[in-house]
C-alpha cells in the first residue's frame, strides 16, 4: 500500500485552492463551507490595505 502522494505547496497555493473550492461550494449553495473556506483562504493572504515601498 502506498502512502499519500507528495504535493509541492506553499501558502499562496494553499490559499488559492481554498478560495477556488469556496467558489465551488458557493455555486452549489453550500453556504457554511463557502464562507469558512473563503475566510480561511483570505486569512492566509498578505495584507493589501497598506502601501509598501514596492508599490510606491
């Protein structure tokens, strides 16, 4: 029996997967799942409300 497949990931990929599945849940009217996954995915992203030196 084989173990789980290795998946290369990082915070950005994990966040994107959560948001994409949240959209699928929303389309299927699974509201609680959609809200939970969207919130989790959003919480993993960097803050975009403040300007950084790279954006100036």
